[in-house]
C-alpha cells in the first residue's frame, strides 16, 4: 500500500511540474563601451606637509588603543 501511494505521489508531482507555464524570455539592453588607448597623467608638484608622531614610551595610550584585539582574533580549539 505504501509503495502504491508513493508511486501515485511521484506521478502527481511529475504532472504538476509539467503543467507550469514557462516564463517569457526577458531581453536585456546592452550598452557598448569604448576602449581607451591613451592615458594622460597629471603631476601634482605641490608639497603638503603632514605630521607624523613618534612615541618614545612602549605603553603609550595611542599604541594600546590601536593594538586592540577582537573576539574573532582569538584562536579556537577544533
């Protein structure tokens, strides 16, 4: 009895799958792009002064805050 019900169920699923209407093909608009063969470089010779700070002490507050650890950085045991 179980095998007969299973076969009828599989046949029913096959008929319903074939009865679905297929969707119409959607046409996509294409755009043409040109290839650039020449490149021009602009040289900016203006100098900008930037400040870099060096810290003598190992336990500086900035270095502590920049060297933080997250939960993802901790090793996990497999």
